[in-house]
């Protein structure tokens, strides 16, 4: 007669730890020879990495995500040798500008921009570029050395003619400047009004395609105005 009477009965000789015929043997830590309990946990999936304090490493021979490597040149980096860019400390000039911007009223920046625009207009009115010599200072270095009109040649004279209400003469000196001037003026007024007074003017949306077309037209205008044949010679300034 067998020694096993039931599943819950006494342990059989073949399975001394489970007490049943069909129950699989349970793997456990081997007890030391002297019978003292051991503190070593059996290895299993998700065991702590032997070289780091981060739990949950699937394999002991793979690095743990988020573990700190003391031998890495970048302390605190999750991977050894990973490039960590330190945050640069601002210099004195940057700190002064940022502090000045934070403490200045909201209308100060638009007022400064308006002052730059007013300075340019005042220079155009006082210098009268339509009567100055071609080599008068300040002059275009490209035109002074090569005799060719640069992409901005004629812009100051076009502004002078616009301020005096002579749009045909302004367009002859720089057609694209006269074309873009209303858009630039509206963008400046909308930005300055929003910054200084909180105005909500309709937003002028200019797509990347429109900017690309304008730049291509500017390049073609620069090339055509330097051609030595009529009628392109009328565009030379």
C-alpha cells in the first residue's frame, strides 16, 4: 500500500516538500550546511541590478534605465558616456539686459523700436540722398568696388521720395521696397499697439510660400537691374 492517501495528506517520498503527487517541486534557496537561514533572495526577473540601486532590471548584465554611473564623465547621466550639456550661466551684460527688460514698462520696447525707425527717417530727410555723391559716406561697398547695385541699393532714396509723396520716383529706385512698405508698417503698428496698449488688431498672416516668392522676386529684381541692356538700364540707380 502506498504511503500517500490524499492530496492533502502526508508527504510522499517522491515529493517530500509539497505533500502531493501532481504538485511541481518548489525551487528555493539552498539552506547552508549548519542550518542557519540565509538572506540571499533567489534570482528572478526584475531583480535589482548588481551594480546600481535601480530596481527592475530585466537582466543583470544590462544597464538599468535611470541608474547613475559613478565612472561616467557626466554625473547623473542615465547612460555611461552620454553627453549631458550643462546650463550656461548668463554673463553680466545678459543679466543686466534681462533685469532691465523685466523692470521696464511694457511700452518701453515699442518706444525704443519707434525711436530707431524715427532715426532712419530723420537721416533720410536730413542727408537728402537724391543729391549726395555716389561715393558719399556711408556708401554701398559692393557698388563702390564693383559698380553693381546690391539688393538694397536705392532703398534710402526710395524712402526719401515716399516721404515726399513721389511714389513713381520711389518705385523706380526700389520697387520692392515700396511694395513691402505698407505691410511692414502694418506689422509694426500691430506689434507695437499690442505690446504698449493691448490692441487686438487683425493679424496679418504671411505664409512661408509668400515669403519665398517675395525673396525670389527680390533676387530677380537684383539681377535684372544690373543688366546692361534696355529697358533694364532704367532700373539702375
